C-alpha cells in the first residue's frame, strides 16, 4: 500500500483517484460493446517488414529492370540440370574448377509476396556472382561442350520440366550475359542487401526470446536446437518465450533500428569490389545513388508509420516489464507524460482508460516513477506488469496454423469442423507425445462420443430449440450438419444469439466511438471558395504528374506557398492538442519539431521530393487521439538544403544536398495543402527534369570550386582509389589537379604513395566524409496547361483552367436538403445547363472530373439530343454522357416529378427536420434501420413538401403512443403541427450575370390511373423509384412498405415492382399490382409469406375494389406486430415442448390432444378438397407471374411448397370474396 505523509499530497492523490474512478467507469462503458474488451491489437512484425520492403521496391526507379535480371539468373540457378550444364561447359578445365561445389545446391526464390524470399535469394546469389561473372560463356553453354570439345548429353526435356514445375521465367542466356557484365547490376545487388538487411534483422531478432537471446547471438541454428532440447526435453527446439520481446522493442530497440538506417552512407556504395568490370558511368552512379536515397528515406518513413504506435499507450505499458529496472522507470515517466497531456478517458484507448482508472495501478506507477522498487509495490501492480511480458510481437505461431489450414484446403473442401481439426489435431498429438493427456482416458472419451444422439447431453446443449426431436433424428447426415452449426461457434453460451444482429450492433458502436473521438479533435473549418477548390486541384495535379513520371523529380516553390507540418510533430503530438506546425513563419518556437526555416534561408524557395502520396491510405494501427497523431491527406515530402546561394524560382540550375536529413524523419514534412495565390504558384513552382550526381566532401572549405572537387572525386571513385581497396591501382592525377590534392592532403582526406608515385587514394577519413549532391537543371512549369491538350488526358486542374478561359463561373454546390428560399431569391437555383444559358459549374472541395469533361463537351452532347446537362449527379451518369449514351438521361427527364418549391427559411426549432432530411438526401425512402423519431420527421417533411394544406388532413391516424415523452416533439412544437410551405414568389435577379430562378413546372393533370395521396395508399407508403437510380431498374418502379410484418427488429416488410417499359399504361398496372399486394397484408402471418405472394397481371382486381379494401384496413398496434424471428422461435419452442416425453399423469390429456389434432387435420383436408377447383386457375397465374421478368421482388427466402399452396388458396379466396362483395 502507498502511504503519504504530506497533507497536500493526500489532497492531490484524492483528486487523482477521483479522476481515476471516472476514467475506469468510462472505460467499462466503452469496452462493454467489444467482443474482447481487454484485448490489444499488435501488428505482426514479419508482415510489417515484408510489406515495408515490397513498398520500398515499388518506389525504386530501377527495381523493375533489376528484378527482371534476377529472374533470368533464377531460371539458371534453380534448375539442377542447368547448374550441372554450367559446371560442365564453363568451369571444368578452368582455374575456377575448384568452385564447382558452390553450384551443387541453390536455395532461394523470387516470390516477392512471401517473407524474406527476395532478400534470401540475394544472400545466396552474392557469393556466386564473382564466379558467374568470370566463368559464364553463353556460346559454350548453348553448344554444350567444354574446353576440350566434349559434349554433354542433351537434357533439354528435364530442364524444361523443372522450369515449368517451379514456375520460372523463360530461360534466356543473353539476359544472363547482360546482367553479369553490368557493373550496375553487381552494385545494385549489394545496395539492395545493405538497404533491406536492417529491417529484416529487426524481424529476425524479434523471433528470439528474452531468456536465451544473448546466449544464441553468435551460435548456429544446430547448436541452438541442441541447447534447447537439453534445456527442456527432446523435440522442443523453440523456447516458449520466443517472440515475446515487446518490452525491449518499446524501450529502445526500435530507435536503434532507426539509427542504423540513418547511418547507411552513400560512401558504402563506392567500396564495392567490381573485379574485371568497367567502372560505373555517371548516369549509372546517378541511378544507383538516387535509388539508394529514395529507398532509405521511404523505408525510414514507413517503418516510423507502421511501428510508431508502439511508442504510445497502451502499448507503452509493456516497457514496464523490461528486465532493466532503470529502463522500465523511464518508460513509467513517459507513460505518465502521455496520460497527462490529455487525461480525458474518451481520448484514450479503452485499455489505457481502464488501467489508469484503477487506484491500485496509477498510484504504484507514480511511486515506481519516483524511485520505488518494483518488488516493493502491491501485488496487483506486479501481476499487471508481468502480463505485458507475455505479449507476442511476431506472428509465427498464427501463421503456422494458417499454413496447416491452407494445406488442408488443397486436399478437400473445408468446413468449420475440418478447419478446427486442422489446428487442434497437431496440438492433441503433441500433448499425447509429451504425456499431458492420458491415452486411455482419451480413448474412453472417444468411445463415449461416438453416438451423435449423446453429444448434446455431453455438451449441455440439449435444450437448444434447433434440436427438435423429429428433425434431429432424421439421419446421421442431418445430425452432423446441425451439430456443426451449433458447436463450432465462438461461445456456446451465445449460440442462441443472432450473429447478424450482434454484427450490426457492433458496427454501430464502432461508428459511434469513431465519431466520439473525432469530436475531440479541434477543427478549423472555413467557407469553401473558388481559390480553395483550385489549390486542391493543383495539388492533385502535381501528385498525378509525379506518379506518372518514370524518373525521380524535384520541385521548387516559394516558402509562403507551402503548408508543411513536420512528420515527427504530427506523429508525436496528440491530435486533441496539436496545433498546426506551420513551417513558414520565422519566429517558430524552438521547442517544436525542426522547421523548414532551419534548413532554407528566408530568401530561398523550398526544394523538395515527394516520398509518399496520400499517407492516410496506408494500413497502420492508429493510436488514440489523446496520445498521438496520424498522417492524413496530402503527401509526405523530403526537403533538400540548397548548397549554392541561388534562387530556385529564377535560376536554370541549382545544387541541393543529396540526403534530406542525417537523422530520423526530421527532414520529412507533410504537405497538407498548397497556400498563397493561384497566380504566384502558376508562375513560380517548378519541376526539375534533369538531375546529375555531384560528389563532394563533408569537410572544411578547401578553397576550390564545387565543379573542380566533383571532377577530381569522380575519377577517384571510378578508379576505386580508396585506402582500404588494396587491389586497386589508385588514381593518377593530372598536373592541374595537384594543388587541390595537396590541399586535401593537408586536411587528411587523401593519401599519396610517395614523392615519386603519382597515385592518390582517399583516406579512411576522406571516405567517411565522401557524400553526393544533386545538380538540378531543365526546369519546367508545373502548372502550365499545354495548348494541344487532349481533354481525355487532362487532370481536374487543367479542365478547370480550360473552363475558366471559356467563360465558365464556379459556384459552391448545395444539396437539395440545404437549399432555402433565400438562395432562390438571390438567383442560386442550380438549374440544369442548357444551350445559351449562363455557364455556371458547381462542386465541393474536390470536383468530379467526368462532370467537368461533360461541361467542356456540352455542345457535342447537345447535338446528340440532350436538352440540358444536370448538375450534382453521380460519376456514372457523366461517364455515360461522355460515351454518347443519352437515352437513359432522356428517359429520366421524361419521368421526373414536378419541381418542389424552394424550402423556406425555418426557425431554429425546425432545424431537426432539415438535419434528418440531409441524412436521407440520396434515399427518398427511409431505411428500416431508422429510429421512429427520424422516420416521423421524414414523413412530416414529405407532407410539407407535397404542398398539403395541413399535416393532420393528409397524415393517417397515428397509433396510440406509450407513456413517456412524446417522440414527435421538436423543441416547443410538434412535427404534426409543421405548417405547409407557402408558394414562393420568385423575382428576377439583377442583370449582373446571375442566373434567373427556374419557373415551377405545371402539375400533371390527374389521369385515369391510380393516384396516391401524399405518397400513401391508405396506411401503406408507396414510393416511386426513378429509372437509372440505385434499385430503380431500367424503367423505374414502385416500392411499398407494409406495417403488419417484420423480418426482425431492424428489417421491415417492403416490396418493389419494376415497370416493364416506360409506357404510362405499364406504370399504372405496376402501381395497381403493388396496391393489390398491400391489401393482402392481413392475410399472411409472416413477412416471408407476404413477400412471396404472386401478383399476376391477369387477375389483378380493379382499382375501385382495391380502394374499397384499403379503406377497411386499420393501422396495427406496434406492440401486436411479431417478427419472423419471434414467430419461428415460438414455433420451435412449441415443437420442443411437444417432443418432450410426457409424464404418466398427463397421458389422458395427450390422448385427447392427439384426437383433437386428428379432427383438425380431417377438417383441413375437407376444406382443401372443396377449394381445389377454384385454386387451379390461380396456381397457373401464379406460375406465370413467377416467370415475369418485369417484377423485381425483394430478396427473401422462397416459401415451402405447403406455404405456397396455402398462400395461393387464401389469396384466391380473399380476392374472389372481395370482388363479389364490391360488385354486390
């Protein structure tokens, strides 16, 4: 127990404990909706490294060509016959014959999607490259003879069979020759190995264990297995603690990995031995070094993004379990700092809120931070810390189970039983081998469970309603299927629950939690302007052109035009507390992350490279908003420091530093948006299309020009003139280069063999100081729109510029639900664009490219017969117009309903109606998942929209509401009391180019067909679906909502009928058939039967009959409606009760019940025989209706034969009965 002697500390502790209680209660409330509320998500480090290396490969310009050369060598080395042929033809009889043993076996493949395969292939290939490059002779290999002229037997068939079996590339000796004679290929192999061995070493080290890792650091795998078998028992070659190194990773090993990546220097590339090969050209050096820089920067960024969550709570709690108590104490201090930055429980992970809300955790944690020993703290705290020691960081065990399942899938079809057994049988086998399970007891249990009828009793699930006696004992096959469905679920206690209902509830909880955390992030929303739209389009234009570029590209822009945030600051600072770290002001706080102003002088622009586009799309584990940030939209760029004092926006050539930064991600920034003015960006932002490698030395100023130093170092690097390269001849300098060499010699950077020897070499100090710069030239304007631009290849920015030059004007798009009468009075009517009208285009922050292209080609589309181009449609509509398909749009315009008056500006108490309608903007029919309050809001607003004189006259009588607050109340007024909209007098706007408001269309005259009153047919709601919309079909249709049935608590009863054509007669018949379906609602007990009732056209009753029947139907009570799930459950319970054995005293009752059932069966058979003649024509009509292609019925389970017969009989009898009553 923690004892405090200071009174003030007691008060602070009491306040802290009070806040802890609140945090614990909030965490329990949040965690209650999770399946595993105390679980922690950890990304497997093997997958992290594998995906990271694959993404780095995609960012290297030369990787595709390099991988093709590796595939050519793979086709040689992985086929045994080809290796033997190479040994016979190219090695026998030469000085390299002693190296024959190296080609006896070769392990490795180039399967990039598998862990470490590429890296393993490069490791096996590198020691073979010197022998291959010196001995390979394609002519001898093709002829199949050695130096003495003897030929080996031809084995082409064996070679081809092995090649096809392993899925290798086609064997091409010429490609192998080009690869082995290329110095770039040899250097690229070493560069790729040096670049990827750092994260791969991290993943390999994470598979170790904290108890043996120091012992196994320098021993082979064979010795490691022997030690483990001796330590445990024979057959156990893996420590149980293997892979549980999360405390070590969190407490510092990740930082050491970052340091090793940053320590990779370009000078290491120059020391690679190239025996018998020509030196690299300047272009090859440029390609090699640029790929090395890009791979290093991207690897550093991705590793920080994918593992940054480990530095945040709750993962940081594992640092408390570190073996070094001083390191664990530092982690305790870090944990408390992260919690105190934002102590609100809702801003943290549920596990963090639960632990920090426990008095027996946060109190000992503070004491441990202040210097107390871990052994002296309470037992609960020590147990919690010990749990973090067991968190795995690699997924080897999980992937082993996945591999077993994948192998089993190849042999047979997998069901839940076989998937479970594929993982459990190997475990059971190991238990038997180790003596954990008694084989005699196992056999006894197997014999006891051989009877399928006894299994429900053994598992205590005999009372399950699905285990009906009649169904369960039909046969062994049905019994196995039913038991498999019941047993193989996550929890036997939850087998009565519906997965569908639980899944929906969990998704709702997940969305609610995400919205709750999003509300904690401060938002600085501003009004949408034309400049903002264009700047966003300009940024996307730059990113799209960069992605399409085949070479590395640098960009330069004024400092005031870039909104940059340090990547380090974005990831480290909490989203709830972080303010925008703007890299532009000069008076930035020194405590913030490194700033662009620290790299670039005030008078120079920013020169950068794009590392990653849209970092928010990467799959990473995101920490809670209270402890860290996340990289959102935009792009991650690397800022390069200028070497020479030149203005990048005015000069034609500049020199920048090759490496963006020397440590961590301090030189990487998130470009969220472009800033400044459009004209300034268009005039000053450049892209440098030409890059040239320039060598230099990170040393004192030698007093010579950069070009002279570069010329000297180019020759020394090409000659391999390094102090450690004893096989090289050195560099022979020209007389003009001697003063520079003597100056470098005084600084200790170069060495000379002697006064008479003119050969020079770089010393070890000079080799470490060797670095490269980049000379940029050939600048082009990033935002220049070419004159001969094809509209099909144009970006959004380019089309906007074309429209602007053609007289188009932009306006912000407002959804229909947010438009008010004031907008119409101001001239903002959002009319469709027609020929001769004012050119106005609408958009949000990101315009639609197909929409803009349609406006640009408006005249061509008008020539196809389309009278006007609509705004605010989906992209599929505009893509169809671009293809010349206007028939669908013409048909849609022909069936559009009359326009509704502009919505008047409402008072504050009507805002709820508008918000509810905004959510249903694209769905005219309220979803069945809507709460009752939202459904009533939508219905009330639709009555308002249809111009009703009063809501009470058109709205059907509401059912009695339960006691409590009125669900229809909105502020001080009821939804039922919302007054209808008054006609709007639209005035002509001023003559300043504003479009006139669209006149209201005349109402269509009442036809002879069926008419709906405010969208209702009695108490049934019927909605018209437009053609081409989601669920509308080719010609549109109607959907009705039934109030008498429900599938479950969330899904109601709806049916949609599509029109066979666009003719008015077909539309009236479709509507009349749907009205007929509504009148049959009371004749069916379940939603399933009601949905499947046939509606043949030939027997559809007249409209007068349907209206008369509908007038007799009253709205049902909500409490009286039973769902299909409840009806099925009740039937199952009833059947289960009947199947139970009766007591001896109840036998007379059972006999009487049996007699009653026989009497009922006889009466049903008699009634069925009487109505058999009448039901035959109805059955034929039902069959024709089922084959009707124009009826798109709602998706539901087909009825059984008995249900279909009973429904057909009941519908025919009711229809004939209603017809006779109406005629009489």
